[in-house]
C-alpha cells in the first residue's frame, strides 16, 4: 500500500505526528522491531513541564538554555516549554495516567532543574505510559496503519523525498513505499556505542538515511552519556534514573568516599556530563570499573514503591537497592544532534521531515536538560505532523530512486568498540583521527543488502560523530576534548555535516 504519509518510527514522536496526519490521509507508521521496542518505551524518570504552582514557563526556558551551554536555539526552546502544558493536558485527555498526590499531579526534581517539574507515571514507567496512550489514540483512527518488523533501508528521491525502501521482516522482501511526505522519527543513536542505555534499534538509521539523501546533519558531536547505568557483568546497561539522585542517592567511589562535592556545587545533581566525567576520573583514580550509587539510607520500602521497575530490574541482577548500593558507570544515552530541521520538522530536502531524537531543532544545544526529550517528542512530533499536512494536496510521486549506498567491512561490534574508545566521554584529535581512518577504510562500495544496512548506518553515524567532534576544537556541554578543554566563543555555532563537504559551523 502506498500511503499519503510515511512515518518511520513508532516512538512518541512518530505516533504523535501520526495522530495529526490522520486528519488528511492514509498514514503508515513503520517500526523496525516490535512496536514496543523504542527508547520511548524505556524512558523512566519522567517528562518535564512547567505546570506546578511554583513553576513558570520562563524558568523551564532558563534551565533548558543553561543546560544547553550557549548552543540552544532560543526559538526552539521557547516552542518546547510554551507548548509543554497544552501537550501534557492533551495526553491526560487521551488517558495518560501521571502519578498524583492527593488528586494533584505529583512533580519531582531532576538534575539542573530549578523547580520540581518532572511528571512521572507508575513511578518509573513514564515513557511506557505516554507511548501506550499515543498508540491507543493513533490506533483508534481509521487512517492510521502500523507495521512492525519493517525497516526502512533508504529514502527514495525524486522532487525531494518521495518514499522509502522498506524491508519487510515478515515476508522477507523489499518494497518501495511511495508517499506525499515522509517523517523520520527513528530515534537516537546510542547503540553505535558499546556501552549504552538505548535499545538495540537505536542505530541512528534516520541520520544515516537523511545524510545519504543529501540532508544537513547538525551537532552530531554532542552525545549525552548518562552517568549511572547498571554495571553488572552479563547484564544490559540498564539505566538507573537520575530521579534516584533527586531522591537523595549518593555516588561513592571504590574506597567508599562520596566524591561529587569535589567536582560541582550541585554534587550528585550536577549536569550529566560533569557527573559522567567525574565518575570516569574516580574510576581511573581507584582502578575500578564502576562506582556505587547508594539509596539504602532511605526508609524501608521507599525505593521499591517509588522506583518499582528499577528496583525489580536491579534485583534480577543481584542488587537489592533497599539494602545495598548498585554498581554503575556511564553509558551513551541521548543524541542532541540529528537531522537539521526548523521548528516544524522541515529538513532542507523537500517533503522530508524529522522529529524526536532523530531531529536537531537546536532545542537541546550542547546538552539536554533531563526529561526534556519526551516533551520534545510530543511537542515537535505534533508540529511536524501539522506542517506535513501542507503536502496533503500534493501528488504522490511514483518511482523514486534510492541514493548510492555504501556497505561496511567493519562489524557492528567493532564499530561500537571504536565509538566507545575513540568518540566517547573524553576525546582527543589523535583518537578521533584514528577512528576516522579506520571507518573510512571500512567503506565498501555497492548496493545495500538489507541484512547489512544497520552496520552500514552505524559506520556512517560514527564517522559523522568523529568528524564533527574533530572539527569542534573546544569543550562544551556533552562534548569534551582533553586537547581543547575550554569553551571558546568562536565555536558558539552549530556544526553542519553534508555529503561531499567538510564539517562547517553556522
Ligand atoms: C533508558 C532510557 C531512559 C530514558 N529516560 C527518559 C526520561 O525519563 N525522560 C525523557 O524525557 N527522556 C528519556 N529518555 C530519552 C527518550 O526516551 C527518547 O529521547 C525519546 O523517547 C525518543 O523518542 P523518539 O520517538 O524520537 O524515538 P524512539 O522512541 O526511540 O522510537 C524510534 C522508532 O523508530 C523505529 N526505527 C528506527 N530505525 C528504523 C528503521 N530503519 N526503519 C523503521 N523504523 C525504524 C524504531 O523501531 C522505533 O519505533 C530515555 C531514553 C532511554 C534509552
């Protein structure tokens, strides 16, 4: 079936857009795994919104700008925080059950927020509750069709972007899907790193496909590393939410010393990049592979009631958070950069839109404020959907062509290790150049077989991260260069990568 609108990705951004698009035509939402396998589904801590009695949109705006370290797009931040309260009310109207205290919405605090403004659901299953609400709403609309295990391999080009090549995992066949407009809502890229909190699907496919199609990619050097992922041998790097530190959890090094006060006045609630680098320093200093996150001083039953999912998961890997600290270490978590868009999801290619973590509106600048990304998904997902309606009257173009693709001679595991070692929390020119050389050598010409599409995308994405990080000869936000440890006014600009050109700044 050729829909009017093709939405690539079934996380919060894609589903929120689909709900708007259903008013103007047939919408096909595709997901490369099951519909539930997305970062949205795993988001725990909450969604930030200026709705509590002592909060104001302006304060949320100031906190977001401060976290972004001089690189936020002010108009995008304004659109996010101002659109927040209505977006949340809409979710509540559609049935989202955020946690309440005595009938009123319950707000908690996370790092670098000046007010308690984080809404949560079922304690620590906020993303799942929002995704469930949006799915129910979208699936109730007759114009919206979902297809799982359907991975887009490449975009189809003619008069901009007119569809995508889709690998249908159920029938094991490749199809061309043509549409009037296409939305990339493919989520993040954490899984190009060997340590990540992200699900396996997060390989930056949207960024790689858009880049091959000729779109601008922006700020890819800014990858947020979450300081506290569970670090137990054989276990996935499960995120132990910042909200635990909001509730008083302390970080202790291998000698049992509390160390964050030595690094930042906000101690455990300092910005994520500061906490991540402090943990790396302490691990190096003590020769340990993790530090300890301790909330065992809280009253019995607190952790289990407030963080049921985290408590159960840690327990499954032998850690009882009520009684003992959890071993934690940093892991790749969130991409501030992505496919460059305006405030309504428009990329610089006609008929191609992007929203959510795959997009870069500039709203997060050099570092994302905690819990702003679920909000980004619902606010900018809806805006992109509305903008795409402009194309409702346009003709669908058939017979688009896929851009020339490249295969990867490096395996996914090799790419992940290279990304972690050379493009991780602490970078330098030597390591970045080595990564670039290795990845350039691993390029193989030829068609893109569906089975190898993911590794090819990962190679492309890590190459973009490395080139952007090498070009940014300063340290800012989540990007840290040991050879350029200071922030420089000359780099208060966004990096732009485009096929066939060097990385530039604008
Ligand atoms: C463990 C964890 C905890 C988090 N906690 C929070 C939090 O508390 N608050 C907060 O605000 N943010 C949090 N985040 C970040 C937030 O969850 C994400 O940024 C956000 O959910 C991204 O939404 P999205 O719709 O852009 O992408 P996703 O929800 O990741 O969805 C991506 C979709 O794209 C599909 N896809 C990808 N590639 C292809 C392809 N080639 N073909 C077809 N489909 C494709 C996937 O199958 C999936 O359906 C957390 C993230 C993680 C990983």
